[in-house]
């Protein structure tokens, strides 16, 4: 009796794990399509940079992106700096500036169907302190 009960419990647990994995793969597929479209939006990239800056609170930050996104990210830097300064001023009353620059290292390129290896859907990685502290956004 005990062995049969244990096997039934184990079978239920495995079915539950399988169902959870299927749901996670479906969510991943849905989110992947949304991320691909959002990653080319300047407003979205600006928000990601500001979010990372608020976590770091540093005055010198290096922004790493995909090589194909460099020109768009460069266009976002001034807006992100202004938004960051505005938020810090509104929340704390302090005046804080941040110098942003594009990293010479790039994130992996976008995924290609049928090709394995490192790939990146987009976004930015912010680093400071010589790369010792990073925020992957």
C-alpha cells in the first residue's frame, strides 16, 4: 500500500511539474515577441537606462548594448540623464548628475532561427566602478 501511494504521489508531482513547464514555455514565447518589438523603442530603452541609473546612483556609468542598437541608445542617453536628474531632484531634493557613455564591448547580436550560441533580444547593461557593478536590463 505504501509503495503504491508513494508512486501515485510522485506521478502527480511529475505531472504538475510538466504542466508548470508548459505554461512557462508559453509565457516565454509570448514575452519574447513583445520584447523584440519593444527593444527597438527609444522610450523603452530610455526607461531601462533610467531604471538602472536609479539602482546604481553613480556619477559615471557605462552603457553596453548590441552593436546594432548603438545609434538608438546614443540617442537615448541625453533623455535618460535628464529624466534621472529630474527624478532624483523630485524625490530627494538633491541635485545629482550622471555622465553616461557607450561601452566599446557589445552585447551578443539578436537571435537567429536555427543558430545556437549567445544571443540577446535587446536592452542594456549598465556598469560602473570599472565594470565591478553591473545592472542587466
